[in-house]
């Protein structure tokens, strides 16, 4: 698809911002309506009761994996342009950060993307927790916590030749994995008689991840300037957006700058239309210290792991980055252990 009409009317950076906003808007609507949430899916799984939340997550992940692998197979996306595949990564960071993030999302009752989506529906718990997460992420990336992050990340580094799983699996294995995941999700959805709306919006979450990779790869191939090839992620873009608003007189445009407000706007509109918007605050059943602890763990853990549940888990997992898959597995493990220790009552899935 020719994007010259966009770049002719806007700068390359402005075009990336517009694309990020549009894809974020789609993600926000779909995530709000599907109740997409890794934390809820992990709790169902570890309770031995894979249900609707697990089905929705698998639908999203399967759609992202299949869609992105199709982009690779058609030549639209090149592994050399994908940072998660072409640069050195940290397995120690993926392990430690993934465990921290998984633990934090159980304590905060939502991952980074879920907190952003819920913030737009009037959930002040999610808004405050998300802001704390963002500040800690920024401190971990460039501030006082960055030396500790770099020290932990340096314990076990892997080069691009090991990080790219596509070089170590049979041809089209990624496509097959995407189809198998979708088949499993469809079976689970039919077993629990999921409404078509949940199925469609769950798939749309994954397609938004695919759309992000397609858009930035296409824009980069047609641009005179350097455009980073990336897709949906939240902790890094949220931190950059916050710092741009509070600390920079001139905002630097880019995909992430459009993504975060786009998600917020999509979720807000979807919640208002559906009648889901209502103010929620901390109470005795949702104590603030627990949420703050979760936010701190997720903020540091996501920067150490190379992304959040969506950024590392889905966006990185869909390109078959080894570190992303390790981080995702560790998020599931960290969530399971924390749920066992902190929430022994079953079926506490609602935030």
C-alpha cells in the first residue's frame, strides 16, 4: 500500500504519529469491549479453569502471531529492521523482569495496557497505578534505577543470531503456531459459548498488533527519514509521552506518541457508548499500597524485560523473538506464584 499521500501532507514523524493514533484507537476499542487482560487469563489458567478470559487472550495472541508471520512470509516485514531480532538482548532481563512484571500485574489487578484501557473508563485506581508505573519505568530507563536495570540485564546477553527464533525453527513454523493457537482459542471459545462480539474484538486486539508492524514497516520503506519499525507497546511509549508533556517544550512526534492517547480515546468512547463508564476509587477491597507495589514491580520489570505483557509478550512474541517468549513465560509464572501467595480466593478476576 502506498502511504505517499500521508507523507506528502505530513512529515514522516507526523505520519507515524497519525498511524500510531489510529492503531491505538482500534486497540483501545477492542481491548475495552473484549476485556482483554493477561492477568485474568493467567489466573484462570493457574486455577485450572481456562475460560473466557483465556480464550480472548489466545484469540488476540494467535491473530497477532499469524498476522505478523504472514508479513514476514510476504516480505513486507524484514527481520533486519526489527529491533527485537537484530540487536543484542538480555535473557536475564527477560527472566527477572518477566517474573517481576507478572507479580506486579496480579497485585495491581491489571497489566500496563489494561490499566490504560481502564483509566479511560473512569477507573481512578487504574489511572493512579498507571501513572506510578510510568514514572518508575522512566526512572528505570533513564533515571536513578537505570544502573540496577543495566546490571541485571548484563548478566546473560544473547546476540541476534540466537535471539531470532525464526533461524532455529522449521520454515513456516510461526504460521503453523499461529494457526494452532487460533484453533485452540476457537475451541475454548465455543466450549464457553463466547458471544461473537468477544470473539471479534479479541481477534481485533491481535490484528492491531499486526497493523502496527505493517504500518511502520511500510512507512519506513517509503520514507526518506529513519522510521523505527515497531508495533503496540505501552510502558516505553507511556513514559516518553509523560515526559514529553511535563518536561519538553517541543514534543517529538512518533508512533508511540500517537499510540497512547489513541488507546485512551478508543477505550473512553467504547465505554461511554456501552454504558460502562463510571468512577471507581480505592477502598478496603482495593487497597492503595497493593496497587503501588504492583505498579513499581511492573514499571521496573517491563523496562528490564524489554516490554510489557503486550509489548514484549504479544508484539515481541509475534516476531518470534527468544527474549520475548522467555519474558512471556516468566510473566505467567510470576503471576501464578503471586496469585497463590496473595489471592487464595478463587475466581477473583474483576478489577
